[in-house]
């Protein structure tokens, strides 16, 4: 049966945990603007992440590092205006939660209060536990993020798979358990071995959301422009392309340019 607005309920953090318990997969995508968010929400996506990947996708940066809290508030406000069903989660950008737990708490509060987000997401394990505790104790839902953490790209030195060594795999499992205890309602697992993601998923009662982490997570997330084929350069193996929008848009714009230059647009019927 197709998903329609009349049959869908608003997705909450509690519902995501129930979906894990019932074995119902969780479909997540990123969103950065109102018109796209409305389309994705209407198509049945459960979680829309206003990702700091906006730095790459919208702003044209090589990394997510330049993204600011004000950027995330702005884009979250736009997404929230268009969403009726999905849970909207906002990434906390670089240096908005790493300094002190108190500063992280204040910044998370701004995303909830000013932007209208339904939850925040932050990267890391042990080093963010106190901040996660403080947020969740005060009613701010937190989605965690382990494995490849893009804000640490300059520390890692590459976007290579994480959790390959036994030590790193053990750290990821330890961090997942600690984050659940700290109150996180879900954990993103990025670019780790599928077998490790399956282990983590079995270890915790909260849902795991995979990206490049195999089929055994409780849900999956992709950057929407990747899965829609908006880019011709970025083609990692974990991204399935469901359309080739880059080609469609290029053909459409070329037709428009041709019509304008050929004096065939607008016609009398398209004029006032």
C-alpha cells in the first residue's frame, strides 16, 4: 500500500525506537530547503536531516568545517516550514559543541528554540558524553554519529572506512553503548564494515542509521543530491543513484537557452 499523508503519523523519537523494535526500516535523507523538504516529506521519508553537508552541497566548500550555527538555524527554519510528518534533525556544526558541555547545551537549545528542530545530531563518542547527558536530561533529543565523522576530516586525513582495526571497532562499540546510556535516541554509523554495524545494531536498543555501513542497520540515510544524481563527480559505492537529475536539468536548461536565443520563448500564448 502506498504511503499517503492521510495514513501517516508524525514521526517522533519514540516512534523510531518502536520501529526498531518491530523491525520496520527507517528511511532518512538530508534536506536543506523548503521545496525539497516538502517533496521528500510527501514521499514518505521518516527522518529529514538538515546536515552540515550543506557546506558541500549548497555552499560549495570542500568540507563541512566552515558551516556556522547561524547557517544551520536558517536552513532548518526553511525545512521545518515544509514538513508535516518527518522528524527534522539538525546537525550541530563544527565548534558548536566541542568547547564545553555548557556551550553545546546552549547551542543545541538555539537549534530547538529558534530553528524549530525536532532533535540535534553531533559527532563523536566519549568526548561528547557529558554534553549528550546535559541535553537529554533537559529534554533535547540527541542523535549520535560514530565511525567516519566528517568534522574530524583533518584529524583523520581522509574519508577512508573507519572501524577496520580491532581497537577502533571496539571503541565504536563502547561508544555506542555509552551514548545510549547518555540518552541518545539513535546513532548514525558512517562508513564502517557491515559486520561491525550489525554488531552495534544488536548491542543497542536505539535505532542505528547507516550510511555506507551495510544492510543490517535499523535505517539508512543518504545525501539527497547524491541519490538523485545531481553530481557527476561524487560516486561512492554506497550511494545508489535513483535518478540522473544532473542530466535532466542540463537538457532542460539547454532547451530553454535555445528557445530564448531562437526567439521561440515566450510565445503569444505565454504573454500578457
